[in-house]
C-alpha cells in the first residue's frame, strides 16, 4: 500500500514538473499567451490588459470597474494596476448576466467562456 502511495506522489510530482517546464518553454517562445488563455487562476497576478482579455472587455472598461471598486486591484511599482485572479473570479460570480438589449453596454464577460481553476 505504501509503495503505491509513494508511486502516486512521485507521478504527481513528475506531472507538476512537466507542467511547469511546458509553461516555461511556451513563455520562452512567446506563445504562453495562447496556452490556457481562458483560464483564470485564483493565485495568479494579472496585468490590467490580461484581466480585460479574460473578461472579454477592453482595458478602459476594466479600469472603470477597478476604480468603482467592482474589481479589487493594487498598483504596482510602475503605477499600473495588478489584479489577483481571485478578484476576477469574485467579479464574475457576483455580476448579473445582461437580460435585455439595453444592458449590452455593460461588459460582455457573461457571454465569454472562461474556466476557473
């Protein structure tokens, strides 16, 4: 029993290292933006441009949500907003879906497929 548990832990660790290696390689080739591009990771910190893309809106719309307090964010050393993935998940969970044509002025995040991990 203990031997099989050790194998599971080892296999799990190998898969974790493989996933990290793939992410690094994709980043080196500049294609990491296409890998898991619709997945919001709660612990990851996103730039305002990345967060806007995940929510399916432009950056200015996202910044309005940040300044209104609908999405929590902090400012980095360069003055740009940094958003933790959990803030995006909270926003998606709390905002209602548009019900009529008049509501289409609101961000189109509800119409976009995003996976949460």
